[in-house]
């Protein structure tokens, strides 16, 4: 998150500077999850393939049987790699969805995520296609826009101007408690 995004969320410039200074070297959670998943998969694959190689070394079989066993292991490894790629793709899509919903100021990410048509969202070259359109439709729909913290320009208050009244003759003069009491009691006749 950069300084402008923090200020847009309502922080002052000083607080935004402090946040950036303290957390500038942090890795986003979705990036951490992706790299962590890749590392776990690589470690598991390495252990499994070492076991497979040891099994082949210790096997007492002829060359034809060994070729068949190698082909079977290659097919098994290919299937596991495809499953891993699908899982990694799902993690990337989930992370992108959550990030987009946070940026769209969703009040409850899990609830809004259930409203998305996930089968229409796809990952191409590390970019998500179809997500922004769905979020835009949800934020514009009369039924679902209450799920987002959307600020309209006309709803923002820029300050308060006191109403002119009898006790405030100048319009913009400051009224103190003592002045208000004095004004009240001066009108009452004893």
C-alpha cells in the first residue's frame, strides 16, 4: 500500500508516513502465500522423487520393466504437477479477489465473495479477467451496494456552520456558556 492509498483510507499524512516507514519492507500476504506454497510443493516433490530414485536403484528388475516403471512415475509426476498448478492458480485468484474486494471497500469479504461468479473469473498472464466488472456491478446494484463502504461526493461533510439565532447576532461570533446564560437571564424579569 502506498502513501496515497493510506491517505484515501482516512489516515493523516503524518500517520501515513509513519506506516510507510514502519512497514515498507513487508511482503503482501498473497505474495507470501504463493511463494510459500511453491516452496512446500518443491520440497515435497524433491523428497518423493528421491524416494522413487532409491526405489529404482534397489529394484531387481530388467530394463523393460524399469522403462515401464519410469514411464508410470513420469505420468504420476505430471499429474501431480498439473494438480499443483491448478492449486497455485486458485491461490492466486483467491488472493486477487480478496485484494480487489478490500480495494473496493467491501464490508464483509466472505459474503461478497459468495456473490461473485467464480467460474467467469480467469487468470491470464498474472492478471485477473472478469473480476472488476463483477465488483462494479455489485457496487452499482441497489440491493448489493450496501455491502460496500461507498462514499458519495454529495454525502461528505466539509464542516459545520452554526445557525444564526437571537443569541448570535453577528452570525459567526463564538457563543460561550456564560454569554448564553447572561443572554437568557437578561430576558427574564424578576
